[in-house]
């Protein structure tokens, strides 16, 4: 306390202990600042040392001292806050314990959405949260073909800002949409002209894909060379399949969407192939990229997850046959619990998910289902958002029991579209709420 009085202050609203106390009170849990400070539990721990590329150095560990305080609510949910100390120049230096450290120590990605189109994302308060509490952020639309002009300045600004504040912490940049069927803008008009022979339209489309991927790499390649520990997670496909009360299909079957219209079910494999070619052209190590096939409704057992897995197998087999090697493509799931689109069949998956979450047997079923999916690839939760803290905490309980969940990304964490939405931070003053401290508990103690 003597070496860092501001960090251990009991009266400054922005100090860690008052932040925790206020978050607990907002959730109906009464605790005094003095109780937190006087009941910290200390332990000696180690975590793996990483090299400048962000890779774990085998056999080398770093010592640290962990000081934590844990409290439970009436439902038995646990919340944790604390501090940690590391030696610097022969002295122990204390810092606030955040989900950034917890995620890195547990080797999981914890992040949020950032969007150049939302005012909050340009405010210092939100950026400080992103830089201090996450090791991932997903640029939701800034790299999609229709809006990449915004990404050319926004993405470097965010990445360089992160490393300025965290020069020794690895970062993962998430690309939300490479090509997305909801984006009808900015496609070459010739692709819609059926008077042009199909093979000619294919060549126009191939060139369009190549041009867009080059635009993406023109942005990320200098950043990856400047920051050796920067990695990229990109959605190869986003919401490519649909299920409607037992009927199944691909997006684009009943709408004008050039990728499906011209390439059919081969479009995902084609984009993968051209992404790999572009990556080699820019000379960046393959292990710094993770590609995902992302879809909604797959977090629960049923037809949607079945069509997703079956079509994914078909796509991967096709890529392997073409390239002579099986591709490494992660499973992207959307643990969405708000019907942000007012869409009836999306709402069905939300209602079913809530049904499973609201009893212990149902949460066990979800855990088993996700562990079964895990056998086909690592799982990345690309979109997690919830209508209330209690539901969000139940989601944490499920996800933290799933083998090798690699990522949890909070989508719309500032409840921009849903006034009832509660994420892990407050929209107006960027303070942390009790769900944040439950997540921190899972990262540190589980």
C-alpha cells in the first residue's frame, strides 16, 4: 500500500477496490472497501514467458504474487478482484489484476467489438477499457469490402494504440467479415448481368476477391511486421447457412449475392484458397492467422448445428483435395441472447438457448454439445451478448467448462442497440460491472 497508495486507495472512484465495491452494490451485493483490502489472499504463482513473437518459451516461467478477494452472491456465483506484483529492477511492482492478465495466463482470447462507425469507440474511456482489459478486439465492419476505406485509418490507429499502452502484451486482431451476404454494396455490377457468360463473370469475381484480400493485407501486413506478437483471427464465412423450421439451405439461394450466385457451394473454399495465396505473397508466417467459419444457432443441439458441421466437413474436404492438405479452420459460434434483428427464426434459437441456460441439467447439455463440437476444431465464441447479468454469468459457467474454448468476444458490449442489454462495462462511464468480476473469477480460479 505504501509503495502505490493510489492503486490501493479506498476513496478514489477510479481505484480498483472502489470500482469493485460499486459493481457489487449495483448487483445487490453489499461489501465494504475495508473488508476487501483487509481480506486479500496472497499466493505465489508462475506463468509462461513469451518471446517477442508472443510464443510461449518452453520451460521458462516468470514469478508473480497474486492478491485476490472473492465474494459470492445468494445464488452461489463468485466474483473476484485483486492485484498482482512482478519484480522489476529488483523491486516488486504492484498492478491491478484485469481480464487482460487472466486471459493471457489462461491462454484464451477475451475481447470486444470495436467499430469506426460508433462514437463510443473513439472516446478515451472506451479505448482505455479495450487497451487495459482485453487481448483481442474485433473490427466488426472495418475490413469488410463495403467499408474497408474506414479500416485503412481506424485499424492501424487501434493496433498501434494498443501496443503503445501494452508494449509487451500479445494482441489478436479480429476481422469480423471478409465477405458477408448482408452487404450488397460495392460489388461490380457486371456480376449481376446474366447476359455476360458465366465463365467471364467468374473471372471478374476472382479479381474482385483478390483485390479485396490485397486491400486487407495492405492494412494488416505492415502492422504484423511492426508488431511481431500481433495475430489475426478472420471470419472466412459469416452466417453462410440457414435453417427455418426444418428447412435447410445456404444464404444466397433466394437472394442476389454474387459469391453464391456464381460459385455456389464452392465459394468458401475459393475464398480460403485465395486467402492462403495472398498470405504467402506478403510473406507472413501461417501460424499467425486463424480462419473461422462462423454461424448463429450452433451453440445448441439441433438442425442448425448439424447443417453447419456437415457443410463444414464438405468444405474442408474440398479444400484438402484442392490444396493437398487439410485446412485448419476454427469453429465460430454466436452465443447471442438478444434478438437484435427482430427475426423470428433467430429468436427461436435465443429462446431455446435461454431454456437450456436456466437449469443445471440444461447447462450440462450445452457443455456436452460444445465439447462434442470441439472434436471437429477449436471453438471461438465470436459474438457473446446477453440481456441480463444473471444470464451472462450462466454462459460463463458453460463456456469455462468446455475443453479448449479459444476465444470469447463480447459483441455490442455497450448495449447500443438494446437498452436492456448489460455487458461487462457501463455504456456511459465505462465502469466495470459485476459480470466482469465473475469472468475474472473464472479466468483466475478455475
